[in-house]
């Protein structure tokens, strides 16, 4: 009875006001329930061309990718795991490239257990296919994709100019070349995560701050070659910065913190864990100028004394997450 009621709905209402609120699993269940129903063909017509929100927590299995492609159902969000992606690569290159037409958010995760199996690795070809068919891409998250190089990321920068968020975590072959390309072509970037990209140096961060002045979130955790020049450039050009992670950036000194304090008054989160050159003077200035801080990590900053803690606790009254 419910199926018959749905079939009576106008196509526009069915597609725009009902289906977008369903998950891929919901659509699968609906499809299976109607497998032998008299309205089966009518249902296929109604779901054809539908754009679903998608899910960044459910991986894109080969069978599901093919199923969606056959029914011309598109996803805005798509998660691809390294262990699954070798199964879908040929489909993407041949029959189902159209699946990416409306994709805006792509998440790709590596797999530790498959590190010795090259056939299961997400490679530059993966990113090239994504770039060619996801020209409206807004966010890209790459995690532990060990076989990705600058080539793949440069292709993304050349095609996906609407990109607002980029995360390249633990992709150890990524260097300044691709980040500089990203900064010059994707100037609307608001969030950048380069955690554990050990080859990143000041040149790419300075380029990013020069071209992407709307940057609001920057993660440089474990980027141990980063120096004060990067942070001075970021704080000067990206005064709207709200979140900055410098954990394990051991060459950062008070010069950086002073620059942040005098430029980024809207800063809400700052991680200075293991920045062991920081002393009280800069933290006291930070607490005076950035009173909106909500999260602050000063763990293992050995040169700080009680003076910093007293100043922070009295000035930053909205602080809800702190570590000293």
C-alpha cells in the first residue's frame, strides 16, 4: 500500500522532498522490497537521476558502486577504502565514471594491513580519475595513502578549483610542489590538514597564506621542518584563522606566538604541544589578545611557568579544553 502511495507522488516531489532524506541502505531496501512488485519499472524511473547525500562512514564497495551506476543514482559524499578500491578501479575508468557527476566530498583511507600489496593501493591514477570527473569537488580527505605522490594532488588542483577543504594526513610522499600548486589554483581553501607530511617546509605554507587568505583551519602536526616564517605569514595574511595545530613543530618560537596574538584575534583552538622554545611572555600576550580561546594545548612546553597558566585562566574564561 505504501509503495502504491509513493508511486502516485509527482516525480519532482518524490525526488526532491523524499529520496534525498534516505540513505543508500534505505534505497537498497526499497529496491529489494519492490523487486517483484507491479510498480517495479515505475520505481526505477522515479529513482533514476536521484542525488543522495551519501555517507563518509560507509565505504564504496564494488557491488554497491555498480548497483548505483546501473540505476543512475548519484552521491554527494563518497568514502573509498584502499582495500576496496582495486575492485572498483576498472568500473570507474570504463562504465561508471558518470557516478562522480555530483560528488562534492571524497574520503580516501589507506589500510595498514595492505601496505605490502601494491594492487590494493590508492594511487595517483585514483586522484586523476577523481579530478577529471569531480570538477565540483569541495572537500578531499586523504589518509595514509602511502603511494600517492605530488602528481595526483597537482591534478586535483588543476581541475577542482572549488575545493574548500583539503586533508592530506600521513601521505608521506606529498611535498611542497603539490601544496604550492594547490595554493595557486584553489584559492578558496578554508581548511588545510597536512598532519604527518614530513617533507613540508616553509615555502608551501607561505604560498598558501599568500593565495588562500580565507584560511580558517590549519593543521601542521608533526611537520617538523616548519619554522616561524610560515606562522608569521599565515597569521599576517589569514587573520580570520580559527584553529591552528603546531604539535611537534619544535622549531616554532615566541616570534610565531606573538604574531598570532597580534593578528588572529578570533582564534578558538591552538595546539602548541611539544613546542619547547615557547616562554611565558608570548603566552601572556596570547591570553590578553585572544580571549575567545576555547581549546589550548601547552603540553611539554618546558619553559612555561605558573605565570602563563594564571594569565590564561584569568583572561580566557571560555576555555573548555586545555592541556598543560
